[in-house]
C-alpha cells in the first residue's frame, strides 16, 4: 500500500492527488489529529511524531511512505529515511523543482507554517539548485486553523490571506509555493490576493508527480504495490469537525478510523 | 505547591491571578504545548491528557491541582478527582456561580472552544442552580490561535470576535462568561464588541477566589503549602512563539522548562 501521513486532515489533499493520478492503488492514511498542529512545535517533537507515524503506517502495510506534512518534511526527512528501509517521499523537493521550472524571473515566494518557514528548508534548497534565485518567505500560522474550521470563503480569511501575501507581492514574486498541505484548500483566495500572474505551486500535486515517476522507473517495485482500490483512513482523534473538513477536502464520504498513538 | 495545568500557555492567566491574590505561594505550572489545543479534541483524549498532566504535577510536588483549562474542566474533572487524593479545582463552577451572582436579567452568554461548548457543561450547571436562567452559547475556535499568535490588537481579530459575539448580542445577554483561559487576553476587544453594559466573567479570577476561600476555610491544609515565592513553569514543547506569548500574559520574564510527557 501507499502510506501517507500528515499532522492532521490537510494531508488529504495529497491523498486526493494520488487517487486521481494513480487510481486503484491501495492507500493507507494516518492523520495525527490528536497532536495536530505540528507547525507550531519544536523540531525534536516533530521528529519523534514523524517516526511514530511512519512506524504505524508500516504496521498497517505501507511499502512506500509519503510525508504529506510540510513541517514534518522540513525537519524529519533524514531521520525517517534513516529508520525505515522503504522509499520515503517528502513534499519539499518536488515543490522546489516545480517552482524553479515554472518561475521566469526566479522571484519565488514561500508560504508555510511557522515551523516550516523557520527551518528555511525551501530557501536553502532553491538556492542549492539555483544561486541566482530570490526567495521571500512568510509564515502564515492562522491559515491551518481557518481551513480546519471550514472558513474558506469568509471575508476574515480573505483579509488574513491578504495580510500574509502583501509583503510577497511587494517583492514582485512570479511564483508562490503553497508550503503546507492545508493551503490548496485556499487556492482561490490565495490566487486572488497574490494576483493572476503569480503561478501557484501545490506541493500535493508536485509530490504525486514524483511518486508517479518513481513507479514508472521502478516497475518491479510498482508491481509489489497492491491495487484493489482500497483506502484506509486512520486518525489519532475523531471529532465531528474533522469529519466535515475531511469530507470537504476529499470530496466524498470517507470513514475516519480512530487509532491510539 | 499549588499545581496548575493547561492545554498550553493560556492557563498562565490563572497563574497571574493566583500570584496576585496569593503572593508568595509556591506554584508549579504545566502547559501541554506539545499536544495543544485540547478544544478541538475528543473527550477520551482530553481525559487521558488531563490524568497524565495531574500525575506530572503531583510528581513535581503539587498538593492542590487547578485545572486551568476549560476543555479539561468540562470533560475530565470527575476522572481527575477519582484518581487523585488532593483538592482538585476546575474553572467551570466558580465562573458559573459568579455569572449567576452578577447577572440581573439571567440572560447569560458563554463563549468557549468547540469542545467546551459541545459538552454543554456551562448550560447544565447554570440551569442546575437556576432553572429560570437563559443560556446562549457560541463556540469561538479561532480565538485560541489568534491569542497564541499575539494578534490581540489586529482588525482581523476584532472582526472575528464581532462575528462570534453578534448572535449573543441579539439575545440581549447581560453577562458573558469567558469560557477559555486564553480569552482574558482579548478582554478589551470582547468588551468592545459585546457592549459596555455586558458584564464579563473571567474564569481565571473566579477560580482563584474559590481557592482563596478554600484555604481560609482549611487553615491546616493552607499551612502545608510551601510559601517561598517559587514558581516552576514546565511545558511539553518550547518554541520562540510560546515564550513570547507566555511573557505577554504573565507580564514578566519567565523560564519555560521543557519536560517530556
């Protein structure tokens, strides 16, 4: 199975992308809703949680792990790769590669949680590929709670998005990386506030393309993945609001199974 | 020592009230910043966390426990009282008693997290004391992240507060219970949006008065509490933002010590 974990519900944007591009592949998802959010927490804590989540996915039959959480990808990728003998995908490098491909002026904006932005992982990686690129980052800590509350169309959300995006607009970015799995849900309002000419990079789509390429290049591994169209959604805590948000992201009725971590 | 726990940093409003009314009493605080927030989580999860937090406070020398978290108080009080042989204080009943005392028209508004409001604990308790009282509740899930971000004076916060308070204003409440430890930080804007004539009830102040009364009525127990002006602040995760928020609540420099839970 393809294993995907996230700090909560937001990683379902990646599940949706995988379902569209790899229909029929069995998926096991774990959302750490009991300990969400990760973006405000320290590196050590996020690393511990990521290792626990990966172990859980392996126990549930995962043969490939996608860390759909940007905060976890920023700080825990090395440790997860060290500890598990399976292909591990993170959401940072696919988004970086795509941003560099799409950007003409190499004026790239990054938005993410406080944890992701503070880690500086996007900037380091972009500059590693292309020294001439300019990178401008803004932490947007309130967007995750706004998405989890379902406030995607509210004027307050538009105001807050505008406040976050304004400093990047001033820098005349031409490309904006949505550096958090929750943000694709706010794509429309972000596009409106960033301006039509700014190209948005969705890390859920970018990592999915990377997984598709990997499977094409490794047909034997691809064959080892089960393809019965089965999906299992586990979460460390279940509430009504989580169910509503999950349904609004994945656009269909799904069952969230509770599991202790 | 007086032990106080909260889901995060917000419970420091109670520490501040205790320090003012019981100066010199030794205090040990635990903020569960690694697993914050509690307000969006299920009852079972909040009960487990509350038992773990109480155990930790006891190990650190607490002889009296204040559950400064409204969500924990709403769902875990019975279990904590069952499991620990010390005086346990919760923040709900002191606020309820004060609200009933202050309210003339018995038109009482309650704001809190989704968990607190869903538990219906305030309404049940108010009606238990006074059947004729009318209670109107509004969950305000975005106020905790706004406080934790330090957005106390921003126009977006004022808009969101107004949106939450409006339905209560329509009901012509004369008293409003701030049913979450974070909310006293937003007292000014809440008062402005609720209107001057609405009396705000601060649960941090209410529980502190209850503790003061208890100690006066139990002088032997009072004597057993150490009074060296010592304060220990433990948190399950430390970040810069937690430090900034903690300092802004307690109004002085404090050291947050990391402890695994």
